[in-house]
């Protein structure tokens, strides 16, 4: 079954927000050609594993109230940024290129992405800030995002050539 079919069957209520995660999310973003045998969803529901036909569905508990108004594509991007080191067969810069292409092609609101990232780990906030800066975003909320990150923190992702504002966002 498609991930949308599984979502509609498992999560009837909007308060049961769920989003595909991991390799399935990377595949939907076009960051990998790999199709996972196990699909992971994040949801405020309890963690569990289901078997539907030949597919294994894993529901991973995560508080995500702050994402209730996020679009499917915004959720995919946040998940990819959170798990960027786990994207199969891609370097950091290749993953960033793919995410930037998806943001531009899908007309994703950087303002929304910044707002949703405020409740994400600092490394995700730094990546969103660097992406927004690279894409020319100048909103005041970018400064608020920057101030939400400890000035002594450093985020190591290996050789970073793609993000022009990486150093400004403490990414190395």
C-alpha cells in the first residue's frame, strides 16, 4: 500500500498527526532511489510495529503538536534535515542540493519552515537558518531563529561546501 493509504487508515483524526519518516521520507523528497521495506511514521500515538501484507509499518512516538499546521512537504523537509546524516548514498552537500531543489520546486514557505523548526533540535534550526539565508530570506524571524541557538554550539556535518552561510550558522 502507498504511504498515503496507510496514513488514512491508521490516522483518522487530525490530532493523530503522522508523517512519514526516514528512508521513505527521503524517497518522497527525491533524495534517494531506495525504497524501504519498513516504513516509519512519526506520531503522538504510542510506538508500535504493524505488518500489513509484506510491508512493515513502524509508528514512532514523537511529540509533534507544534507541527499540526505543517504541510506534508514541510514535514518531509524537517525530517530530512533532522536525519540528514542518514540519507543513503548521498554526501551532505548532495542532500542539501536535493532539499533546496525540493523547497524551490514545491514553493515551500521559508517563513513556515522557520516557525516549525523553532521546536526542533538546534542542529535542525541551524540548517533551516543556513538554507533560508542561502535562498535569500530576510525576515525578522530568521534573527529569532539565530538567537535560539547557543552561540558556543558547533554542528559537524563533514565537509560543507554547498551552504554559503554555514559558518554564520555554526555549521562545519
